C-alpha cells in the first residue's frame, strides 16, 4: 500500500490506500473498493478531489489513464484525450502544482499537461523531451 499527500490535501475520506492495485476508501471502519478499469499506480489529493493514475496495460493503448474522483469514490472526470507523438503514450507521472487548483500529468512521449483539478481539463501544455 502507498499514499501520496501534499499540503493541499483536503479530503473528507478517513483514509485512502492502494491495495494490490485497487483503490480502497476506508471510512467508518470499513474498506470500500473503488471499481476502476486498471490497477492504480499513483494517488494525489487536492481540493476534495482524489486524482488517480492507472497503470496502462501492456499491449493495449490506454492513454487517458488519469481520473478525478469525488469523496465517495465516483469518477467525476477523465483526463482529456490529447494528441501524442506516439500512438501508445499513457501518463507516467502526476504531481501537484504550487496552486492547489492544478495538477501536472506527464506522458511517456514527453508531454506535460497542467490539469484543472475540478474539471480534468487541460489548461496548459509543454513538451519536455
């Protein structure tokens, strides 16, 4: 199990963890699994949103692998589809911006996108490679 937090963490969930690739919300003494299409690799919290990056399965294109979840574990957004240098270019890292309204997501092909935490929309993009 692993957790990633920041100074922007403001969630009403008692505890959130990754267990065998599944996101688990622990509230009121119970562990509730969150159904997501693939294993969870990273979690962040900002402004009452849990941002998760899923593992892209080998041999399958799954580029929109970052999601925003509400406090009940419901998906409220999926990262917007974007043009990539390579057809198979999932997000490989997420990290918080200094402004808690945004998170950065980096792809395998070197793109970095600044994402609005509330909506999942891309507000800025840069190329790092």
